[in-house]
C-alpha cells in the first residue's frame, strides 16, 4: 500500500466519480480504476459501489481512508509549498533561537539586515536560556541557535564562535560600592545581587574556585528576563549585577548604571549552533552567512 493509493481514494471521494478524479490526478480513468482495484485486493474489501454512469459511491471504508488521509494531503501540500519557497533561499521561514543577552543588545541589526536583503523571507525568533537551545534544536523547533556554548551535545550539534566579550560588574550610580568598589568576587558576594539566569559553568566556577554557592546568597534575585533585570537595576540603587558588557550598553551610555572596577575571571562567549545532520536548506544557509558577517562587524565594536 502506498500513500499515493490512499490519496487516490480521497480524490475520488471528493469528486464523486472515477472520471473526474482521473482528470484531477492527471491520469487515465482505466489507470485509476486499476489502482483502486489493486488496493481493494490488498485490503480484501470494496471501496466504491460503481454505477454505470461512472459515479463512485464510497463505502464506509473509503470514507474512513479519505478522512484520515486528509491531513496527509494538507501536509504534503504544505511541504511542497515550503520547499518551493526555500529552494532559492529567497523565501520561506527560518527559525532562530537566541540567548537573552544577544537578543537584548545584538540582534537588531542582524534582523534588519536580513529583512532588507530578503523581504520575502520570514523569521521566527525564540528567546530562551542557553540550556534549552539543545532541546529546541534536537526537536526541530529551531534551525539555528545563537547563545552561550552548548555543552555535552557535540555528537549532534555543531558550534562555531561568533563573539567573546568581557563580563563586568554594574550597579546604580548611587550604590555605595560605586565609591568603594569590592576588591574580589568574595567581597562582592556579600552585596545584594540581582542576576540573570546563570549558566551551570559559572555556578561551578564560583563553587570550585571561590567556595561560593550563589544559590544560597541571601537577598539574591534571579531574573529570567534581561529586560526585567535592567529595570530593577535602574530603579533600585541597592542591587549589584554582572553580565557581558554589551548587555548594559544603553544604560551605561545614559548614566543609569556604572561599571565597578572589580576583576571578573572569565569572559562571555556567544556561539552559532546547528544540528550536525541538518539538511542545508538554502534559506537557512543564507541566514547563517548573514549572521556570521554581522557578528564580524559586532566584534570590532564590543570590548
């Protein structure tokens, strides 16, 4: 039994006759009749009651097949349409997963560049913590990922570096630490912290190298949204935070936040991730190249 055979049944049910169905399918009526007869032999049951006038009255079995195969027909049409749109790289939908920090500060010019060059191309942007991107890629929910390095998935995910930026400690200009900066991360940990979601490797470094369990810090606030974190820092002068410097560019330029001269022993990394076995659709490949070119320019401006 082939999918084509099942689709034949749906077309006959929709048109009401073998003759009309054969015309719709672009084949001769005898050919269609032979395919239906062969399928009836396989199933061991009749599919149509045929009248001398060429009409074909579907049996309950034929109606059942037509109802079930309708979604297959719709999906095949959608796939054909999307493949045609993707084929030239000019259209289609490209789905990009983005980490919180690059989504907030770096992706505007990338999206604008894509829209200007390929106006028929649609983008779907998913912002999520880096730890979730591997699952989104594996389930086929996104085509590309721009976020912190994804660890532990080298067998299925290919990564390439896009950007490396320094991590800074920031606070409201009225915070006491702006006049007396902490000399170490251990001293900083005594302050009231408002932080973004921490990658697991940072928690490991804090615990291994500094004996700090950030999950046990009193008064700490963890924000799932970078926008929310920035609002808290700008409005409340009692909090201290840390993150890649590009995340705070606007607030630093406006004088709403200030960088504290506290040494931070690691840098923030952003990588471009794709599935190792992903089919290289032209539209996705083109977007990937635009992202590379855009971040080449961003690297020259980001400290």
